[in-house]
C-alpha cells in the first residue's frame, strides 16, 4: 500500500481537504449570514441485504402507537426516505448493511445491496462485523470495485465500488511497521496529527468522513464492535485488530478537532438490548456495552447512532461533561429509519445540543413502494430466480427453529446431521456441532399459495436457513477438549460467553448438562454412538470454519489439530436433503438437562 493511500485511509479527507476548505469558504458581504444552519440525518442500521420485504417476525415492528405492523423492504425504505429527506439531509448507516443476507443479495456477494444504498443516496456508513464475513480483502473490493476473484462479475457487469464512505476508526493493521509510510506522508507541518497517529496505529479503513452541509463540516466517526474477531471467520481478518471503541473514537474525535471539525457524530455498530414491546421512540435500552460507548466517548461528540443489537430505541444520555446527547438505534432489516434534526452554529461550527431532535420512523408498507427500487429489486429477483427456485429435496412437515428446553432446535439438529454426513468421507468426522446463531429461517412445508402443502424445499429456502457460506472443517479434539468446548456454551467461564449458546449436535452424539453446576462441571455423560467418551481419546469433530476459528467465544476449538476442509455448509445441507427426502424434523432429544 502506498504512502498516499495510507494517508487517505488515516484522514479520509479531513486533513488533506477539510483543513483547506475551512480556510477558504467564500463570504457574501452583502448580507449577514444566519447564526445557525439546519442539518438532518437519516440513518439505517443492520439492513442485512433485505431487498425484498422480510417475512415472519423479521418483517414486523411495534410502531409509535403500540401496534405491531408489517415493516421493511427496499422499495418501502426508499419511499419513506424520499418522504423524510429535505435539502439539508445526509443519509448515514451503522453497519451490517451486508452479510447474513437473503440469496437475492448473497448470490452476488451483496453487490445488489450496496447498489441499493447508493440509490438511496447513502453518504457514510460504519462497518459492522458482518461486513467482514468474507474477509477484509472482500470488503475492500466492495468499497473500491472490481469483479469477485472467484465468481467473477455479476450479471450487472464489473462492480464499480460503493459510492458512500465506509468508516471504522477502531479497525487497525496488526503490523506496526506499516506505520512509517503513513506518517511520513503527513509532512513536518502536521506534527500534532503525526504524533496522534503515531500513538494510535495504522487504520485499515478510513476512521472518519467529513461531509459538508449548508456551509459547515460534519464529522462522522465509524466504529464496529470490538468483539468482531470472535464472531467472524478468523482467516479473513488475520492481519487486523479491533481495538476498544471508546479509545478509538476519542482519537478520531481529536483528529477531527485538529482540522477544525467540531460537529461530530459517532456511527457505532454496537448497541444494547431493550425492554420488549416498547415504542421505537421510547428509551427502552437496558444499559450495556452500547451505553458504555455512548456515555464515555469524548464530550466533543454530539450524538451516537448505534446498531448491532437489532433493537429500536431513542435515548438521551450524559456525555463526560454532563451534557445531554442523543443515543439511538433503528431496529434491523430496513424496518426503521432514524431521523435526527439539529442546528449547527455557523460561528463555532458546532452542533447546538439543545436543538437536537430525534425520531424513529417505522418503515410501514401502507405507502406506495418506490417504483424505481421495486423494478431494481425485481431485476435481481429475476436474475437469481433459476437458482433460488431449484428444488433440492422435500420435508414431511415444518422444520422449526424454536428451541426445546435443552437449547436444541429441530432445524439445528438437522443441519448438524447434514454436516456430519458431508464430512465423514475425507474428513473422517465422528460427530458434528452447529452454532445456533448460524441457524436462521425455518423450513416451511407450505411455502406459498402456488405450492401449498407440497413440502418441496428450494435452494433459496435451504440457503435462508444458514446464509453465511461457511466452509465445513474437521479437527481432532481430545475428549477433555471436547468437554471444554461444551462448557464454553455457558456463561461464567474464562471465555466470557455473553449468554448461553447451545451448540446443535449430530444425532450420534449425546450428553447431559446441569443448570445448577458450576462452570467447568456442567457437562457430563458424553457418548458417541452410545459409547462413553474418555478424556484421553481423540475425536474428529466437524463444524463450520467460523466455529473452528473460535467464533462465538468457543475458543477451545482452536486447540484442534489435523485440520481438514471440505464443502460449503449450504452444499452439505442441500446434498443431505436430496439424499434423504422426504426428510422429517428430528426429535430434540440429544441433550439431557438436569437441575
């Protein structure tokens, strides 16, 4: 990477152009300028490629009146955005625009979703953890353009790159030797900035973006959850580190201030859970990691727009100086647009906090869908149709994704069975484990009026159950190491598991866990094909590469040896359905729970 490109990453235009613009704005001496100018932000988060209206509970939202309404869909997002936008508007986003997406977007590495964001007029977006699902190199391709290195160009032709700025202030390169070129490009006159970056590191993405509106600069600081390495595939981010969000935001804030940008907004892909059933305009957030960021980032930051937890809330929190600032999130899947109106003082170029008014708008489907976006979505639906509609197997009844008391789900167990079948030959797998967060949409026997009751599973439906394109892998663990993996399902251990995550086991693997036992002693009676597992024996364990890399805080997987890589998880599932049709939902009796 050249010195110039590293400098561009480090300053994202703030130093190289913003400082000059601050000094050279034209003045109109014929009339007194206004004391403040208006700015409106329209924000989205966690879109996850839902170009078509999301279905089931993912497509419903509690509105401002307490009513549950249908919400979301690109054409409706566009219609609401157009209705809310005015000449003072900057459209922004808080990450996970792509990744874990429906087939209509995922089949083309999410280029359709980014193109939609460009059509919306998006200007700045923080990266989310799912922006790294296919690795840093693929994220750079999405940002900068070019055809996919394996699958080539999409039906739309060569990808031109995103027109908006992706920012991530806490995403740094691990290699400190790359710092020299980045800092030498700044020159002697930028000594303060040079020292700031020397203490910080080399950003792998632009940390900030400066947008001008009504003659004033607005600085946007991007942040992504620092837990990203534990929730994406390790190989794709092996050269990166994700540092503390507050520390990175404060460095980025100082950087903006050094070049005269005082109106500052944090776009952070991290958030809090809520008290359910509340209005999207209620401050229903239960203080957690998102609140820590919102209250601790530098007082120069005027508002914090969040994401990641897929919740909708509007709060005012205190900054370190004791002043109010807005802290909000807008749900997920394009179901809520957050509107923030504010005045910026022309003389100080800072946001007047008292003027900030925020509102979460539910993206209802009672308005006319935007015709251009409707046609755009239909085009991509037609393109992916032959792939999505191809039958791959049949089921006898619905295969649900609702957890039994043990934490097992019929769909999770079925996927684990498919993964074991796909990895026995070649990988010599003896058991399989599936992460519950990777199991998404259920398989439904009656999928539409056109084929009601047919039980046919299409490729698109199979893909929706696990839309991450993970690679199947097999590693060797000892019985003791396997027990540690299972202990890591529960909170209280050194892996800092945030909440209980029950891995979905293949049918030939059974065990017992105790709710009341101390961490480290919860799991017992492990058996493979009915034979007790000993601590010393070696076991070939199949899992996707996300888990094998230690994802979801299952770090004991990293102790595995003799790594073998096999097919994609979706291919394993499709092949299993084809070979075992009609497929019945398995009984969730592989895990026994005692108090």
